[in-house]
């Protein structure tokens, strides 16, 4: 049982319905491209990794405020020496994939992406869990295939503090997961985009000299300067 792109599963009647104007759906996929707040389903877990005996107890509480932080178009990792995991669990009806874009320019921070199943076993595909560094200002992309069943996704960062040098955080955006059977809601079009017909699988960019708010069915002309 699955819904097509441009549709969502109406839970009450268990039927696929078309997304309304101003919204879209990927059908078998979910996309996270707005980071004004942590989207539903994501969580942060911070721990302190310490090899020195005795000091870990004092440090354990100091990671309570360490987290990945939403910044609008992307989410930003911690910069301290805590280990922080951004976690998302998804159940796939068929094999699928996860794709995301990232900036990772500072090798004083460890950045791993790996997947566990619901028995907490790491999947084989995570042998390559260390994410590659990117050039300054460039966005790299990373994708991994997912097996059907439960997949728990981890974006994990640990900073190494060297004196007073400030660690540059890892940035992540446009997380897309393919292989879900259906989505139970449609996603609103982002500001600056619109969808003018029901059943859209994406939103169009507003024409020049027009703008839109979130969830727009059409774009509005910009006021001309007098």
C-alpha cells in the first residue's frame, strides 16, 4: 500500500488524497529543507567522551546544553568537545535511500553518519561512516542506501578543542529519505515558492519581481519603489 507523489494518506479513511494547493508531497519520500526549528521526529543526544580517568564525572553535565541547532536553511552541529548525535528514526516499507547536503571544513571536528536497525546493530553499509571534508563555502552531498524495516539515522559530531582555536561547526541541509510507503501530511511550499494546483510533487520558484509567504498558492507582485 503506497501513495503516489502529490498525494498523502488520509489516516481516517485510509485513502490517498491529493495535496492541496500551496503544498506538495514526494509520495514515497520525505524531505527536510526548513530548519527554523527541529522538525518532528528528530532528537539530539549529547555525551562526553573522555579517556582521562576521574575527570569524566565532572564533565558529564557540561554537555547538557550541547546540541545541533536549527539555523533556518540548515542545521548546525556543536562546536565543543561533546559528542552530539542528531537522530531520526524511519520505518521503510521497501528499500530506499537517505541523501543530504553538508559543509564540513574543519578537521578539528569528527563527523560520522551511520545507520542502526531497531536491534541497535550497525548496518553493513556504514563501513564508510566518516564523512569527507568539503572545500570552504562548498556544499558536499552524501547518500546511503537503506534497507526495508526500521532505520535509525545518526549524524554524529565530536569537536577536538586545541587551545583557544574555535572549531567551525558542521552544517547539514536538504535531508531526503526515499522508501517510505506514504506520508500522512503534505509539506507547505517554502517562502519564495508556490504550487497552484492540487496534487503537486514539488513547488515552483516565484517569477522575478514577485514574492510569497510559506504555503503559497500564487506569488504576489512586489510593490514598486516610488
